[in-house]
C-alpha cells in the first residue's frame, strides 16, 4: 500500500483571469476520511469537478487506483469507483426513493441495453436496493416519490445512490449544506459508519463536522493547498489561521 | 386497485373496441370512406408514438422526425418503382431488385430509416436543447431538398405507386384489410413501447430526461443510450412511413417537410407527452378536427390553435391526462 488511492498532482485551472486551481496537489489514502476546507471561492467545487471529470484541468494530472484518469470522461471514472454527491441535492425527483437507488445500482451492473424485462421486477435490482435502503435508513420511505422526502432524507438518498456502485472513494460536496442540526447528526453518523469501508473526500463548510470526522484535512486558499495534516495540526497551523480564520498571527 | 386504474382500463378498452368495430359499423352506415381516414390516423398515431419515445421519454425535442417518416415512405416507393421497370436498384456488388412484397418492404423501411436516424443522431446528439432542435431540423430539411432534387424518383412531383404492396394471405388493396393491418401494427408497437419504457433501458432514458448530469455521475454513458433511443424512434417512424406510402399510393418530399415534423410534435403535445396512449389520442383528435373543420372553413388552424393552447395550458399530460384525471396518465 504505497500509492495513495487518489493523487492530485499540480492541477491548474483558470477561468479567464481567475485561477480556480493553482498548482493544486494533495492525496487521499485508502479508507481515510479526508477533509477539504477553505474559505468561499477557494476553489473547492472546482477541485471536485475536476476530480469527477466534469471539468478538464488546464494542466496537471489526477491518478486514481493506480491509473492516470486525467483524460477519462465522467461516466468512466464513476465506473472505476469514484462516486460523488452534489452540493445541491441532485436526485430524480419524479422517481420513487427505491427507483432512484435501483437506477444507481443499474449503472454498475454492466450495460443497460435491456429492452424487454421489467426493471421493477428485476431481482438483481430489488435485492441490492433493499440493502442500501437499510444502510442509509430510508426503508420506510422506499415507495415515496423522492420529491416528498425531507431535505435531510434527500441527502441520505444521495449518499445511498453514491454507495450503490460500491465505490472506492466517495466525493461528498458540502453534504451538510442547508441542513438543520438533526439532519447534520444523522448524516455525520452515516459518514462515521462508512469509515474504513471506503475513502471519503469531504468538502464541507461546517468546520466542526470536518474536524470531528476527518483523519486528515487539506486547506485550500486561492486554489492552492496551503496545508495538510491531522485536525489538531491544522487547528494550530499559523498559516491556516491567518488565511482561513482571518486572524492576525 | 384504485378507481383511476380501472378508469384507465375502461377508457382503453372502449377505445380498442371502437377501433375494432369501425369498419363494419361505418360500412353499415354507408360512410365507408372513414375507414381510409382512420387508416391514415392510425399511421400518424404510430409516428407520433415513435416521436414521443424521444421527446416525452427521452427529453430530446426533435423537429426533424418527419425525415424518417419520409425515408420509410421512399423505401416503399423506390422499391416499387424498380419493381415496375425491372431495373435493379443496385447492380454491384450484389444485384438488388425492386419489390412490392410487404414482407420485404416494411422491414427494409424500418432498417433504412433506423440507419439514417443512427447516423443523423450521431451528430445531433452532441448538442442539446435549442441547438438539438435546430440541428435535427436542418438535417430533415437537407433530406427534404435532396429528395426534391432527385429527378430519378420524381423530384418534387413525387412517385406514384400503381398499387399497394402485396402481403401473402391479405389483400391490402382492400381498405378494410389495410385498416386492420395498420391497427395490428400500431397495437404491436404500443406493446413493444410499453415493454421498452418499463425496461432497464427505459429507466435510463427517463433518468437522462430528468437529469443527465446525474446520470453521468452515476456512471451511465448517456450518449449511447440517447443514440439508441433516437434510432429506435427513427425506425418506428420509418415503419409508419412505409404504411403511409401504401395507404396513399403516393410518395413525395412533402412527407419530410419540417411543418410535418411540427404537426407530429403537436399530436404528441396534444395527446399527452411521456405517455404511450397520449400520442395515439393526439393523432386521432388532431386529424379528426382538421377533417371536420376543413368542411366549413378554409383555415382550420384558426380554431385548432386556441384549442391546442387550452389543452397544453390546462393538461400537463395533454388530453390523455385530462381524461384520466390527476396522476392517472403515468404510462
């Protein structure tokens, strides 16, 4: 286990005059929860979008699971085990909770050029769907249209959809955004339970959440990684305090 | 079973009985011409159904669907033309003769139009939204002008058939037999579409309509699925085109004109987008209204326009949605 699971090397991405990523480098190890924090506009979402393939970096490379994935399209990265959840809840509102999950499972079960059999009676979808419903605690809401779920439940569903493909890493983009305290606790518990089974890159605004969950934290500022370390190290790092917390050292 | 559910079955059952009994009843009433009008309606229902697969289920609004309809019709027309004058269609690398056998012409129409849809879709599906609408329109107009200038096959005068295709065991020259053939094909395609939209493939297509970015992030290569859907829809339209060529015994570039694509799209909207029976209903209502209004006004659109606006404003799923009430028209 020498090579980290995910390795970002010298990523650069400019939008006109704005450098959203500047020589960005960091890595995520197998099984760890890695926090990615930084002030607004530090380039967190840009970084995530480059990792999952929606944005192509101007230069630099991304290695995942022993392969250079810099040029791979989004769906191919997802198939390799790189799953993401979105900052804005991004589910299929018109489908039921169950159907949302079944679709996510289908994505990783080979191709879907099956034109005949009914998907809702497909045993290879029903079984795994049940398992994930339990795992994210939504059994009671299985048949409900996803649009009827509460904000917190939608988040749980999103995580469930990301988990459906048995990913090696989960990119969570501000999972706690817009949630009440109850939802935050529930989701933190879920993330805690996932720990060890897969790596998680947690992009989050809520510092308390990050510091309580993460094994290591990377701090972004103006598109650059200015520090990486354990939560304790980050908390006491003077560079971070100055950049992030706006304190005069 | 909810009451909505049985109401739906009642409606569909009555509709089916009405369509099955149409020839004997209109024959008894001495209104036999209605059989040929309804053959035409069933054919348009089929092309509207195929368009709904991409517009209603796949979320890809195409304004070029009549192109595949026209290609299907021309396959029948050109094969018949070569059959009459005995000149082979192709003589190299293998010799292909014309034919009037429906067992050959109908599958050929499906195949050729599906192939065209695959090639055109290959380019069009790299765009989305307004660009997609415009590029499908552009391809269709290109084909329209191509056939318009194709003097060998009649150019803008079109091609006349001496008779309908032959089908072993059924006399297609007889309007009633032809009507039942159209009905059987439509019912078969409805059943196939029903299986399709409820299959894994169908779920993927509907997922793409809802949120393509999410589908990519889940690991679906969405482009391939959209192209497959577009091809299937094109093939369906080609089948309808082959039938219309037989019904009118005439093929012309007008079948492909973009206004025809618009008319088919209106049928889908009017009947109920994203439902299987909606497009059928839309074709029936639109063509019947045109027929009735044409008898006392020169400009049926003056009255059809407001009607269409009302249906689209008040029925999320068109007439079918209104008939079934809230939440009843999900497939």
